[in-house]
C-alpha cells in the first residue's frame, strides 16, 4: 500500500505556465491513493481551466475566499482542517512572498495560515525571479518556519531563458511526498555530500577531468534539504547553480576535495560520496608545457581515496559510496562495500543514457545484509528513493533518533 493511501492532500495551484503540470501531479497523487481537493488562485485559472482539476479530482475546485456555495459545503476552515498536507505546485514568487508576509488575501494563503498540516511548496518561476534576493530571503524564512520547498529544478524555461526556476517534474514531487515524512525523517541530520568531477592540473592552462555533471549529487543535496537535513555540499566544478544547502564548498582538485570532505566529515552524521574523484593526478608543471616534442608523457600518481579515509575515521559518519561501472556492477559494488568498510554502496552502470552527464540513472544499492534495485528514473526521483534507504539503515544504527 502506498504511504499516500487515504491521505487528504490539498493541492494549491498558483498562476504560472507550470500550472498545466499540476494536472499530472493530481493524477499521480490520486493514483497513489490520496484524496485530493484543489484550490486555485484566480491567476492559475487563467492558465488551466478549473474543470480540468474538477474532472481529475472528482470534486469542485475552490478559488473564492468568500464563496457562499463553498461555505455551506466545505468552508475554508473546514478545508484547512481536512488537509493532512498542503502541496502548492506550482508555487509562484508572488505566493511565496505572500506566505512569508503571513497574508491571507485569497483562499489559498488563508488556508495555509489556518491549517496546522505541513505545507510543501514546489516553486516555479523565471530564473531571475528565483535568484532575486527577495525570493531567496522569502525561501529561507519559509524554510525556517518548517515549510518544505521541493526544487526548483534547473533547465530551459518557458520564457526561453535557462537556469533554476522550473517546477520539479510531477513524478519527482510524488517521490518526495512518498518518501519524506511530514515531520522530516532526516530533520536535523547532518549530511555531507560530495558531487561533480575533479580537475587535475597538468600545467596552468590544461587539466584532466571526467564526465560527471554533478546532477546526481546536487539532486541528493536538494532532496536531503527538502527532507529536513542540514546539508553540506562539497562540489567539484559544475555548470549547475548553487543549490539551497546549509554549506557549499567549491573545490577543483581531488586533493582539495579530500581536504574539504575530511575537514567536515567528523561533524557529519552521514557522508555520501557521489563525486567522480580522479584516481590519478599529474604533478602540475609551473609553466605551460610547450609542444616541441612529438610525444608527451605524463606521470600520474594515485590520489587519496576520500571515501576510504572517511570510512576509516575513528568516529566515522554513516558512509555511503557510489560505484560507476561498465560491467559486473553487483560484484564490484559488493567488493567496494567490503574493501572500504562502507555502510552502503549505490552502484550505477555508466553509458547508454544512464550515469554520467544525463538526467536519468538506475541504481543497484547494497549494504552488508541486503540489497535492492532502484529502476531507471530521473535523478531527482532516485535521490529521494536512495535517501529513504539511507534513512532506514541510518536509523537502524541510531534507533533513538528515528521519528517514526
Ligand atoms: O555527476 P553526474 O553526471 O550526475 O553523474 C553521476 C555519477 C555517475 C558521477 C555518480 O552517480 C557516480 O557514480 N559517482 C561515483 C563515480 C566514481 O568515481 O566511481 P568510482 O567507482 O570510481 O569510485 C567509487 C567511490 O569512491 C565513489 O563514491 C567516489 O566518490 C569514491 N572515491 C574515488 C576515488 C577517490 N580518490 N576518492 C573517492 O572518494
């Protein structure tokens, strides 16, 4: 049975082009067994007709604060009491600002103020609006008050710009709602995540690197933050915008990553090594290497194994490694688990649209006395599923901290 089975979810839809995706989210929520009622702002109704949501939810859509018909059936206070969770998707910059200010100038903001149920927002807006200091501040204040923000994702926007501000895909929102406990099962847990590639300098203008985009690690950082964790992200160079995490440390080389991770690991409860760290690095030349000779030989030296070093700390965090393999995935994953004395390994086959650089992945996750497969899905979805497995195993080691 789905954890959403029988839950009463109030779906708030605000004005924005992503409103059309709310219809798909509604369909998925109902498919997962939730009872859904929809509240639309007048601006949302300009983008998608209420009839669509009425047909999909099986209930009339509410939009007016002072609606005599609604007050005689399910008035706004009754609706606020009915909800087990309020999910606002898409959540516009405007509704975030009004929620932050505590306004109750339409039905949706009134419900958010009147309800005691957890409120979850899936922001969607133009990238400049998302990155504006006012919105950043609103997001931070809402988070401090316990409102959960899922996303936004980064990518091409309807306005033709590219950047952070796209609403998370409905499947990713559903995965977050299924895995994240209303109380935040990872609330307050200190999670350290490494992400992206490293760059190993050959000389002042050249370097060795790999194909990691950082997407898997950044998705984990966003999902962990959404689940209430205090996240530190140590990131190699990526083109991704800085996510909303408690601490973000930008590094280049494997040696810098080792220093940052090992500095933070003793004060972390969980370490997830998603980064594709260079296994070998050259000793960089101080001057640009000239192309005088026909061949060039580089001598590479093994870098420090950060994951093994974290797992070897006297007071080590719960340590999760990744494994990127082109064959014998499960065998190599088990071998890494044992050799580095890890608590868990998430192995991914690389190539054919999975692993490096792409949006999707599939994981074979193993721990000392168990294993499971997480089939192909967007990294934003897999991140929540993997964190759920990590929370299970982590809380099995620390039962006193499990809010379940
Ligand atoms: O960034 P994306 O484009 O989204 O791609 C995601 C990913 C494919 C990079 C990610 O899912 C992944 O598999 N990351 C680990 C890649 C890797 O380096 O695998 P590995 O099998 O070589 O290393 C095993 C583990 O040891 C990893 O947790 C790695 O972080 C760690 N390691 C490796 C070398 C080293 N010197 N120090 C380490 O800590």
